[in-house]
C-alpha cells in the first residue's frame, strides 16, 4: 500500500523534529519516520546558543527549554595546572535568550516531540528508510518493512550516516580526527563550579567540563591517538587523574560514551525534491557546541520556505537560496570547530603562543567582547544581495527588541510569517507606494509601524522600510528616498505575498 503526504521527514533527531514542528504549524501534511524503536535517552549535545532558542521559540518551546537549562556564567581556560583566563558570559544584547546554556539533547528532543504532537503530528518510530526514487511530481520512499510512502518532498534529517544523502548521490567529504573522545555525565564531588565551563588543555589531551541540570556534570576528554578505549568511565577518570587541576570524583554515572569525531560537509543540500538538513549535511567537532544548533537553524529556515512552496506555490528558487545560505554557514562552522579542536591539541611553541594569546585576550577584555557574540552567530551576515538601510542589510539578523521601545519583542510579532517594518513617518507613507494586495494573509505578512525613536535599537535609520523573514533575518531594506532600494524591496515582497496560485501537492 502507498501512503501519501506533502513532506516525508526521515529522522526524528533535533533537526527533523524542528522541521516537522515548523511545517505542521504552517498547515503542511508531514510524516516523520525514525528507524530507532524509541526515543534515544542518550545526550550528545548539551550546549545551546541564542539562535537555536529563537527557532524553538517560534515553535512555542524556546522559553520552556531555556528555563530548564543551566545558564553559563563564565568559561575558564587552563593550560596544565595553570589558570590562564576566565571569560565572563555577559548577557548578549538583542536577544531574549542572552547567554549560552547547557541542556541535554534528550531533554531538547523531548520538548520538540511535544511540539510536533501539539500540532497534530506523530513520530513513527521503528520505521526505516531503505531507498527512494524521485520524479517531477514527488518522491517514492521505500521502507525496510516493505511499505511505500509517496511524498511531494523528502527531507533527510537522518544524521551522519544519512541514507537520504547516499540515495541522492551527494558526496560527503572530509576527515576524521586521530584522537578518540570519551564522555561521562553524572554526579561528581568536585571543585569545578556548576555554572561555569572549563577547557583544561593538559599534558595528554583536553578535558572539557560543564554543568548539567539537576546538579550533574559532563566530563568530556580526548584520548591520545592509538589508545584503545574499552571503558569510557575509566578513560575519563584516567584523563582527570592525569590532567585535571581541580578535584573531580565521580559519584554516580548517568551516561557515558566513546566517540570518533569527523569533519565532513555535503556538496549539496538539495537534489530536486530531496533536501538534507542537520548532521546529514555537515558534521564537525563538538568544540564550541554548534552541531545541533546549526541543524535546528537549517530546519527553522527551511520550514517557512518549504511550507510556502507546498502551500502557496512559492518559487522553488527559495530552496536553492536556502541551500546556498546553509552551506555558507556549515562551511564556517566546520572550519571554526576544526580550528578550536586543533587549538586544544597544540604542542611546543604553538601551545605557548596560544596560551599567551588567551591570557592577553581575556585580560584586555577582547575575547569577552568578541567570542561569545561570534559563537552565538548574532552578527553573522548570510550571503544575500540588495540595498541596505543603516545597519539593516539583506542577510543580517535584526535584533529582537520591542519595535516601539516597549511592548512585545519583534520576533513575537513575526508569528511564523514575514514582517514589514515601516520606520518613521516617511517609512509609513512609502507603504502606499508598494502596491500590496488588500487581502494579504497575516500569517504570511504583518505590517508593523515603528516610531522614529524605536529605530536605533533595531539598527535602522529614522525613516526606513525593512522586510524581516520569519527567522529574524533581513530580507530587504531601504530608506524611503532610495527609489531603487524601495523597488527592490517591493519586488521581494511581492514574490512572497503573491506567489503563483498553484499549490504543489504530492501526486
Ligand atoms: C560527543 C558529542 C557532543 C556534542 N555536543 C554538542 C553540543 O554541545 N552542542 C551542539 O549543538 N551539538 C553537539 N553535538 C552534535 C549534535 O549531537 C548533532 O549535531 C545533532 O544530534 C544532529 O541532529 P540531527 O537531527 O541532524 O541528527 P541526529 O541527532 O543524528 O538524528 C538522526 C536521526 O535519524 C534516524 N535515522 C537514521 N537513518 C535513518 C533511516 N534510514 N530511516 C529512518 N531514520 C533514520 C536516527 O535514528 C536518528 O534518530 C555533539 C555531538 C557529539 C558526538
């Protein structure tokens, strides 16, 4: 029997669940399958950054996840026994989730599954994709239980060993680090502060320590190349005994694991009606804790575009733009995580130079000002073209502040669609010249008037027009006097609010 749906999502990890929530909340028919028999109780990821929370919040789950997590107050660097720096995590401006936090991946997934269920979806555990074929109208997926699912679109959120990626013929090139890594989560009797993280660059490798909810800790350590790990708990205890400057005695183990770490990148994220998101498209070292964060942003930014294509006939070129944007981010993340991982392992004069760099960077406050914002990707500008207005340029993230200086924050007004900000009197007057249809669906576009005094907090000039995407990224911006800028904004606006009438459904 062939079952039908608009979108088939393979994989119910953080990327697949986020995508499912984003599509279901926009009225798209979705099926989510996962080959595992049940949800995994294990947690790989623990670090979450503001932009992931903004994606979760758009699904109504950001606040709950943030409240459950341990807020990071500082990060410490040790080289051997020497403490070379303490970087305070000052609250980041322009976001309602201002500090990085620790939350086990299992908890994040649990809340995301509830989101999917709240929107009428369900996770089909114990169903494994075997192969698929695609044609002009859709994709036919065959599962190992012999059933077929016909879908308009297939999205592979099926992790590093993605069946979808292989089936689509997408290459996944990269390398594997020579060290193994071990981790133990659990109760510790320790001198490490619970709300601070630690990078201990010791004699035989690195130890990373972070607090988890419920008073638990994660100890994550490298194992030198060539050393076989038989027991993760013994390996972590050995690394602590060998390298830790602070006392840490394991009291009760909640979870443990041994990992090899790779850095690999897909050469494409779209092949016709097949898309890839999350670890299926990019994997890298957990240094910086960005894997899950990047995957859920892939999904959050795909959800509104794919929903537009499925439900409203939005041009499929939007999916190519998504691919370009997300590969740009993935390349950056893979390179930066690689740089950090190598930094952990330096020896000789390079190690000495690194330690001086960290010491000076922390003492002068440069690292404190630059690093958290950079890791949080708040100032990351995505590849996009078009005119700018003040600091608002296409591809940049607009701050999440109340547009009128008080009241609701901007991202609360997005409601899953785009927002057109008219700033100042001239901005409001320019609205009439845009020729918007009278019956624009508020789920697709809302218009928000910003008084001139609210402009600077948004990075806007006192008179402006700015089109903001559902993920808080500027789609187009112009000052009212910039005629070609306004024309470019208008044309972008019309492709979004008045796409072709035909909806592409699975046939
Ligand atoms: C030790 C470690 C620590 C980490 N720490 C962090 C961190 O602190 N912060 C961070 O952001 N990231 C971290 N990461 C990375 C993070 O765990 C991953 O990036 C994240 O799990 C990716 O989510 P995903 O949904 O894309 O894929 P996955 O979580 O891998 O989910 C894929 C799902 O697809 C299913 N599946 C696979 N094949 C099929 C098939 N053929 N049919 C049906 N289902 C299938 C699987 O069962 C699985 O449930 C860490 C990783 C490791 C190893």
